[in-house]
C-alpha cells in the first residue's frame, strides 16, 4: 500500500522481489486505491528523463473498450429503451466516445467504429491501442483503420500531447470550483 509521502518509491512484487512499477499517487477519497507507472514504461523513458527531456504522451480524444459479442448483446439489451444505435456484436477495439474538439473528432473517428490498426500496427484490445497512441509522434499524421458499418476505412489523425490537455482540464475544473464556492 502507498501512504502519503511514498510517491516516487518502487512498487515491489512481494513474491519475486522484482520492482514492477513506480508509485505515483493515492486517491484520497478511495481508501486503498493508488496508482503506479508500470516498470516497462519507466525503463522506456528513464534515459530521456535523466537528460531533462520532456516526455510526451499521444492523445486522440477517444474512449475505447475491448468489445466482444456477449458484452455487445448485453449492452444492446440495456439500451433498448434509450432508442440508441446498436453496438455491433463482434470482437475488437470499439470507440465508445469521441470527445469534442479533439484530434479524433477532427480526423473523423466516430462512436462505434471498430479500430483494427493504428500506425500500421494491428490492435486487438483497447490496451494495445492505448500503447500505440501513447507512443505516437505528436503532430504527425497517424493512420487509423476502422470498420464502420461493415466497411473498412482509414482516417488520418494528428495526435496531441496529453500534458497540455490535462493542464487545461485542471484549470477549468479549478475555475468551476471557485465559481461554485462564490455562489
């Protein structure tokens, strides 16, 4: 478990003694919930960090999930009353949401697109897709193949760096809290 002040310390597998991550933070309002950066991610950037380089993380502005026919059928049953579009009953990486004013929206990605390939790399799970996107070159077009209504299409999306986007969201949240406190 991580306690306040332990951020930056190693996360150790108690059975093997191997370091599996670097502790980053806890969630104060959720007892026992903490976060760590996986060690393979750390090892991939440690040299750049030691040289003082800025580490970028690709951002497209989508929420994806790993879908399968059973989960799709269940979701479709829940949505019957909402008169919403049916989720295709197949395996793969499905886009659940495309955020406004995002690279994904500008590139033409849509809800219920099934992503099959990103930057020439086949993706089978949402985790696969996140890894490729995270490592994408910021501002450089990234080819994304998707199945949309049984038609394969390729869209070009220019990833942004996630850090400025997160900073902007934190500032907006802080302004809302201050406005709320005044009311």
